C-alpha cells in the first residue's frame, strides 16, 4: 500500500499516484507502458492477473523497472506529515527523510525489547519502562542479549554476535550496492553529456575551418588587388616624372625674352647672327620705312622727336609680333 494522500502538504501530481491503490507511490515500480505502482500493490495484482491494471496490456514481474529519475526526484521532494501526528508529532518533512524521522520519532510506539513482555510504549518512555520491566533478562556473560530466563543453557554469545555482525554486514553491502548503482547512473549520464559536447565541438570546429578558408581566399584576393594597385601607382609615377621632365625642357623656349638690337650688337663679336635675328631686323627696317612716309603724307609733324618716337613704337610692335610668332612656332613643334 502507498502513503495516504491526506498526509501530504500541498499539491501532489497525479502521475505520482499508484494505479492500484490510488495512494502516493511507496517503493515504486514502472511498467513498460509507463504506468507506476507500489511494489506491494503490483506484486499482489500480478499473482491473479498477467496484465497492467490501467490499460490491460500484458505485464510480467520481470518487465518491471525502477521509476524514472525525474519522477523519483519529484516524489522524494513531497512534504508529508509524520505518521505519529495523531500522538502529537508535528514534524513535516520530505518523503526522502520520512523513514529516518520515523525511526527516531519520540511519539512512535515500540515494543519492549524484553522477551515475553507484551507492552508497547512510546519511544520517549521506553527507558523508563525497561528499568521497571518484569521480563528483563540480560546475558550474564556481557554480550548484551536479552534472555527469556536467567538459567538458559543453550545461549551462545559468540554465535549471537556473529549473527548480528552478519546482519550488519548484509545491510552495509546493500547500501554499498545502492551507492554503486547511483554512481554508475551518474557516470552514464555524464558520459552521454560528454559525447554530445564532443560532437557539438567538432561541428563548431569544422564550421570555423570553413570560415577560415573563406577568409584566407578573401585575403589572397585583396593582396593580389593591392599588388596590382601598387604596380599601377608605380607606372603612374614614372609617367609623371617623364611629363615633368618634358615640361622642364619646354619652359626655357617659352619664357626666353626677345633679343633686342643692343643685345645683338653686344653679342655680335661673340657669336654669329642667327637667321631669325636677320629676319627680325629686316622686318623692323621695313616697318620703319612704311610708317614714317605714311605719317608725313597725312600732314603729321616731321620733327626729329616724333620720328624717334615713331621709330621706337614701330620697333616695339615688331618685337612683340616676333615674340608671339616664335611662341606659336614652339607650341606647334
């Protein structure tokens, strides 16, 4: 039978109720169809039936297995009142700690340890009863066992102690086995988690490798483009230097001042007169000859000062004309 539902404090999930007695599961077992039962309830049921009491599917004792871990955790966290609440115990503890409390509850009724004594008293009054019990018989050899009579000749202290030691050893082995199973289940869960983590890390590493390959290809493309740009810049720099040298070669021809008559006379002994200077001088002479008669024909004053001015103006205009023509010839070249 399970725990009485009325003893629990708070809400109890219906999945934690036994399908046979409809109380909260005690030492639960689970069928392949995932229905849960108290171990005592399903054992009694399978004596007369070979099917699940909930859905009538075939069921055998060998197919029963422990409850799922998350259901066991929910079950052990339930808050329950002590079974001795009617005697005055007000303790409310988790179902996991219920048996430990009941084994030490001061309001629990226990039988007298003296053989033949039918009295049951609360644990808190047991010592007082033992001190007054009429059936108290203790081994005179000091083993601590209670004897039904002080003259029992068949009592063997060593055998009794061996039996007690074996019982303690069997209990300890059961606890060790339970701890071993719990540790194995934890290791299995951790192993599965590590395998999943390893596969996830491998997928992430492969993805990072792909991204790195894309970045490397992009970097190589950028480096190639940078080399081409530098090559183009070098070629442009060479062209720039060539153009600057060409401009430097052209600037003296454009900016050289015209050679005058005084300069020609000064440099006559040093260098031979060029054809251009001869041409310029002839042009100036023609300009003077055409300008002065025309001015005299129209009645202009023929004073020496005016003639000098006319000759100077004609010379200046001829010089400017020669400079413009020479500049055009240099530009065409």
